[in-house]
């Protein structure tokens, strides 16, 4: 019963002190096994868009519980990541 889990954490951005979200994916072979195949997705500030190489101020970190994440077959966009204008998100 192999399952994939999504881990999310939020830190303070080292540039603007906004919320910087960090994510990772991990696999468990069964309910009691340790997580393996851990892949760090990266970290990005939601306010200024700064991509940090490390987690910001760990004293102000918020860690969310891992959730099961089933892989989804996404359409191929020719290797281009879709971009959403920041002002369109708030509408």
C-alpha cells in the first residue's frame, strides 16, 4: 500500500518578511514505515516571489500536517510552467 504525502511549511521571507512556502513530497510503503524517496519541491515567498535557497527564520515556522497526495496526470504544456498574474489572484 504505497502512498505519497505532501508536506508544507511556511517561514518568513528573508527579503520582505512575507510568507514563504516550502514543500516536499515523500513516499511511505505502508502505514508504519518511515518516509522514503523524499523530494524537496522548493521555497517561494507568496508576497514578493523571491525563491529562497534555504528556509527563512525557523523560529517563526509553521508546519502543516502531511496529507496524502495522489499523483495526477497533468496535461503537457510543452515544458512551460503556467504563470498567473498576481493581481488576478486576488479577484
